[in-house]
C-alpha cells in the first residue's frame, strides 16, 4: 500500500516537473517561420560583406534626407515604427535589426561589440547606397550611433541619442529587467539558451515604460517571438559576456570628439539608464541640445511618439538646413552611375524587394 502511494506521488512529481519544463523550454525558431509575421512590406534582406544576413527597412520619402534608426538591446527595428509614421513624409528612413537581434539573427564572427555593431551599420548603409545620413540610436543603439559618428564623421550629418548607453552610471539592480541580469550571469545565462518563460520577456518590456497602456499583447508577443529567432539567445549570451569587458570610461572620454549637431533626449523616469546620463552626454558634447520628457521611461520614441518625433523634426530642420538649401546640380549619367544602378538592382533581386 505504502509502495503504491509513494509510486503515485513520484508519478505526480514527475508529471508536474514535465509540465513545468514544457511550459518554459523553448527551442530556436527558424527565420522562415517568423518572416511572414514580422517582415513588413518595406522589409528586405541583404547579405553583407561580413557575412551577416541583415533585415533592413528602407522607407519613407526616397528623395528626402536620410535618417538612420538604431534600436536597443533585445529590441528590433519595430521599435521605430512610430517615428517612421511621423517622419516618413519628410525623410528617407533606414532601420535595421542589429546582429543577434530581430530577423538578422546570429552573425558568422559572433562579434557583438559596439565597434562591430557600428561596422554593421556602415555595411547596411553601403548596401542601400546612402553615403551621408543623420543617425539616431536608443539605449545600446545610442552607443552604436555615437560610435558610428566617432569612426565615420565624414558620413554623419547629425546625431540623436535617445536614452543612450555609453556613460558609466550607477543604477539600482531592481530597475534592471530580470532577463538582463540573468544574461550577465555566466552559468545561468547558458540555461536561458533553452529556457525562456514568456513572463520574463513581458517583465522586461514593462520595465521600460511608465505608461503601461502602451504595452500591448502584440508587443510582448513580438519581443518573445523574435527572442526565439534561431541564434538570438546564444548571441545575447555572447554579447553580454563581451560587454562585461567593455571600457565605458574610455568610450565616454571620446564623446568630446563628436562635432556634428547633436540632440540628446531622455525620459526622466528611465530606470535602466538614469536621466543623470543625459546631463553627462550634454557635458561631454558641448554643442548638444537636451530634451527631457516628464513621466516617460526608457523608449520615448514609443511612449511619446508624436512629441519626440516633433522634436527630431525641429532639430533636423536646423541641423540639415545648409544641405537643404544647396541642392546638388543635376549631372549626366556616367559609368559610375551605371555601376551604382546595377548594384542597387542586384540588392533588389537578392532581397526580393519590388
């Protein structure tokens, strides 16, 4: 009798454990299963010289000044859709999924450093044929945008830093999403390669908003689904390990080299990168303008889309004014133009873009 009770209890324990495992174990999802859901009409894929297969959107006004948008850690180009809607009538807007993110996924050399991300952005801009551009970046993407500006000043016309990484800051660990803290733990982060509760993703999304009404089921589902894209979780583990050795002090010391017009915008309730970092960016980039949004969190481009996009439009109208009043004289087509046209045609054929 006792034996049967113990056997029954053990069976229940095993079944309960199996249910728990099934509920949290998530295997990688091939890109093909996600493309139909998350690659919009403007999406294209290009194989870059580094071997990365980049998910890119090139949209908006094709004859307008180019504005490049670089997303943050564990996000995707979708975070910029509100700005695209607000600014697309005036600007040609290029956004992309960074290495280890979204539909781009893991890259061949597994280099997810800020320098490698900046090189990736330049490869994308070469692929779409945009030589000079304004660039905006949020969070991790802000640090990448600043690095692009530092390494390629001849190509950047203006810089926009949105709650950007790159300044050494003190932060309350409780304000950092649990998923980020786990990704920083060498042993436990390996478990996350196969285990990812949806609740963990939702907690991370909710922490970057003050206005919780902005967090929809569709948004959480997108973050969750794209985190499961083949290779993204392993890339995240590698990235956090690489970033642990990153010298933020040395990077911050370089910010004074930035000479282009710069706009720094921040949510005053950002718990991930506190608003004190905005003042530090302003101090290190003397020509920078500073905009602080009250009762806003880490991603103003989504939480106060219209207001933040209007600030960008006003800033760029001033920053790009000399270029706007000096249109290039029409030139006759030559061999180089033919080569450029052939390159763009090849990109369209490869990505399936119309």
